[in-house]
């Protein structure tokens, strides 16, 4: 088993890691500011703009998924995932 080619650099893997953590939190209803995400994931606020970029992207994805739901909001469950490994 090995990482997909697109995730073999640290930067790409870290970006995907951060995105998935933020996405899971947002889908669970947590709203955390970019500077707080930066502190939680990196121990400083130097990555605030990167966190904002991820939040914007995840928000757009969530809105896109919600616009495709054709049933009541209580039963609209959004599940998204990205496979990081190949066999």
C-alpha cells in the first residue's frame, strides 16, 4: 500500500490533512476562526490565510452538496471523503 502520487509531497499531504479535519469539523457544526485553526494545527497563527482558504473551499463544497438535496433538511446527510491511499 502506498500514497497516491498527488499526496507524496509533505505540503500536498498536509494540505489534504488540514482540509479533511476542517471539513469534518464544519460538517459537524463547529465554526472555528482561521486563526484558531492555525493555532490548533500548527501551534501559531502564521497559517491563518491558508486556513481561511480551506474554510472557503469547504463552505463552497457544502453549499454545492446542499443545493443537490431533494428532500427535507433533517434527512439530508452530507458525506464526503477523499481516498489518500492506493492498494
